[in-house]
C-alpha cells in the first residue's frame, strides 16, 4: 500500500481509497477494507509519536541554537572589522609608497630636463662659436640666401641662451652685427627691385630678410616711395573748406584706383598669404602720411561737410575691408586683426572731432539759428524791431526750418558717431531750442514794456496786437506738435542703436568709446542712458517743451491784455457812480451803459478774433491754408472764455469797491448783473453761480440775509457776500479790497470749463437782435 501520496498538495482521499481497492485484486473487499483501516490507524499512531518526539527535542535544543547563532554573528562582525582595518592600512601604506615613488620620478624628470637643457645650451654655445668663426667666410662667398639661413639659426641659438645672461651678452652683439651687415648688403637692392617691379630679385631678398625678421623696414620704405603720386595729389588739393569737402571723395577715388592698380603686383611679389597685411600697411602708410594736414583740414570744415567727409572715408574703409574678406574668407581671427588695424588708421583723424561732437553740433546749430533775419534784428542793439505780423511769419518759417535741422542733426549723430554721442545731441538740441524760444520771449517783453497801440479806437481792441498774438500762439502750438512727433522719431532711432553700440564687436564706435574715457566708463553711462529711454520713457525734450509752454503763456497774456483793455476801461471807476447811492422810487428798466457796452463788445469778440486769426491750419496735416468753420469756432471760443473769466473777475472786484448801496442802487445792480449773466449764457458754456447768488442777496430782506447766505451756490465768494450786506446796511467806511484798475489774466472759473460744441456766429447775431 502506497502512502507516499499523502504528503502531496491537493491529496484526494476518496480517489486514494478507490485506487487502493482496485490495486489489491482481492475477492473479499470487506476484509481488505478492514485491513486497510488497521494499517492506517497504525500509521497515524506512528506519525503522532514521531511528531511528539521531534517537538520535544526541538524545544530542548532551541535555546542552545539561538545562543550559537548569536555567538557566530558576533564573531562574524569582529572578523569583518579586522579585515577592514587590515585592508585600510594596506591602502594607506600603498598610497604613501606611491606618492614617494612619484616624487622621486618627478625629481628625476626635473633633473633630466635640466641636464637636457644644459646639454642643449652647451651645444648651442659650441654651435655659435663655430658659426661666428665661419660667418666671415660665408659673407665672402656672397650667397645671401645661405647667410640668411645661418643668421636665422644663430638667432634661434641666441634665444635659447636668454636664461644665461653671461653667455647671451657675449654672443648677442656679434649676431646682431652680422644681421646689420646682411641688411646693409641687400636692403638697398631689395628696395630697388620692389620699386622697379623686379619680382624674382625682390622675392629672393625679401625671403632672406624674412628669415632674420628684418623685412618690415624695407617694405615700409617701398610703401612710402610708392605713394608719392598720392601725396602729390593731396598737396595740390584745395585748401578752402567748401571746395575741400567736395574734392575729398575724388581724392579717395584716387586711393582706390591706386590700390586696384597695385593689387596684381602685390599678389605676385608678396603672395596671396601676405597680401592682406600689405594692403593694410599700404592704407595705413597713406593715412599716416596725410595726418599733419588732414586733421587741420577736417577741423576747418563745418559740421555737415565734416560728416560728409566721414561718410566718404567710411566708403574707403568698406572697400579695403572687402579686399581683406576676399583673401581671408575662412580666417576670422586674422580678418578681425586686420580690420581693427584698418579702423584705427583710417578713422584715427576723426576721433578727436567725434569726442567733441556735442560742442560741434551745438555751435553749428546756434550759428544756424543766428542767421535768421529776425534773430539778427533782435540781437542787434542798434535795431529796435517790433513784434509785427511780418516778424511772426518769419518766426513761424524759421521754427519749421529749426525742426528740419534737428532731424538733420539726428542723422548726423547716427552717421558720425553711430549713436554713441546721442546724449550730446539731445543736450545741444535742447539748448538751441531754448535759445530760439527765449529770443521770442525778448520780443514779447519788449512789446509789453512799450505798451499797447495807443492809436487804437477807444472802446475797441488793439487788433494789431491781437493778430500778432493769435498767430504767435498758433506757432507755439505748431512747434509743440512737431517737437512731440520728432521726439518719437528720435527715441526710436536712438534706441535702435542700443544693441549695436553696446556690443563687444570690433566696431568703429568701440574706438570712440574706448578712446573717450578710461575703464570703459562711457559704455556704462550709455547703458544707463539707453535704459532710461527704453524702459523709463524719460522725455527727450522736457526743457525745450517747458520753455515753449512758458512762451505760449506769455503770448496768451499779451493777447488777453489786448482784448481785455476795453473791458477795463468800461469797468474803471464804476464804483464811484452816484446811481448806487441814489434814493429814488423810480423803477429800473434798463441796464447801465457800461454793462451794455461790455455786452456788445463781448458779442463782437468772436468775430474780432476770427478776423484776426491766422489762416494757417497748424493742427491739421492737410495742405489747405484755410481754417474750417469748426476750427475757427474752437479758436474763438478759447479766447472768449479767457476774456469772459477776466471780465467776471474784474466786475466782482469793481462791485467790492462800491462804498454803499441804496435800495435803488441794489435794484440797478441786479438789472446789470442779470443782463451780464444773459450775455455770458450766450457766449460761454461755463457756469458762473456767483452771478446767480448776487441778485438773491441784493433783493432779499436784510433780516433774511443769513438765510439767503446759507443757500448760495458759490461758497468761495463768501467774503464778497458779507461785504454786500455791509454795503446794504448804509454808508460806512469800508476798506477797499483791491484797485479795479489792477487786472491780470484770470484764473480758472469757479465752475467747469466750456463743454464741447461749436460756437456759431449766427447765434451771437440772433442773441443781439433779440
């Protein structure tokens, strides 16, 4: 009977019983089953007994096994630590040993190098002794090529002896003596061959001189002799500034033609490899030969001609640089080197003038504006010009020319300094515009000091002053608009040069930057300047704008005084009229003559302004010289509002001068105020609540005056309102507040400015007819 399957996973007892019965082949199944049960019981008892014995033995032996395991773990840890200590000690010892070996090897290597150097030095000393003895024989043979080779080898030997001054001082003078002897032997022949275009002879001698490093001297002599024709052309050139600026491009064309003519010969005699440096040497030699007179001629030029000369010089540089690019397409290092040399030689005469750009530009612009005829008249103490309409036309035309010149100055700055001197340009432009504006201010002050036109008809405005003032005010507006547009252009142009100017490449502006201030301070200042323009948006012409705005205010004052003089004459001494103190029961039917005259004048004022206003349309881009009705209405409204505000202020001052008011005087004053208020309602959109408050205070009972005061609209006029109460109480001594004759351009009205809408002359006529 097979009991081995009992220990298998997934044991099936039923299947095992059936399989056992089938495998028995017994006829008596019952007896076999009983026998099988007995065997299974015996097997069960045996297994139980074996399990109990094993469990007992395990429980007895477990503590001892745990102790053995712990002891073995401690021994393993101790063994591991001992092994680590052994290994670490061996590594440190190996490292120390290796270090000592390396130090010994380094020392031995150093000794070997010194020995080799000593050996080489001794060999060179022996070689020099032998070569110097042999040199006279070689010179006697006359083979300059061999002589050059021998001297070149001796030069190499001398270089090795530099660390040994004693030996070097012995041999160096002797070698230099032979160098000089060889140079004297072949330099003249080499120069003659170069001048006469004897290519083979020149190349042989140049090769010999190149071996000993002495070829540059003869090449320089050749270049100086070859440019004699160029120098002859220069010496015969015109000395006058205007002719010189026109002649300079022709001279530079001569230089280009000369380079083109010499190019094949240079390529043949010097070779393509040395051609770039020889062309650079040629151009440098030409410019240096011109230096004594070139700079003096440049200094005598006016700034525009100087910039044109600079542009012409730049064209010469571009041509020469193009020649270098053709021969050095892949050698960027050599190309940059030769380019830098060309820049320094060609642009050197201009550097001094570029550093003085701000002064040059300022002097040129000031001289330019001082050529204006009207400025010459103002500046001449023997002449006393008046601010006439013709003078204003000249000012208008010259202001346009000034802004055109400012654009030209911006272009000059970019062309001449590549934007490096932008700060100087802005400073010069601001100073010149301020001088231009201040000259106009002198004329206005002279006009004010001489007073208004005494020939003007009484009761009418001085139209000549009004006409001049209106035109001049329009000129100020035009200048401000054009200056604002120019500022946008200037800012964009200057900022566009930021990356170029602050770059590290070999540019012409870098020569100017580095030659201006040490430690590249100019570049740091420029970086801050560009940041202020690009990020902070700092105004470029704030000083000029402020002066023009102040000029505009002075013009407004002049026009206001001319327009307001008539109103002043009518309001003069109205406080002394007897009507204010009369005691009569007559009914007041009409306003007094003074206020009706003021009303008639104010109704005529828009037409006066329109008739004297300039026809030029400064706020429009159209070419038309006619002012549209809407623009004319806006212009007249601007000045009418100024005069109306002044009239109200002076009227209130005059009322405050009245000593006392009778009932009839109050009634008359209310009539005058109501008429004045109706006139202003037609002429202006501004609200003057004080003219609504005064009739209430003049008509109310004195016992109710406090209540009336509490309901006024214009609280800031409370002192006047209290004065009115005192005047109504009867004749008392009052202290005048201010002389009615003293007037000034009015301040802003107590209520809002005029609103939008075109003022039509027709409405004025209708109002007058009503």
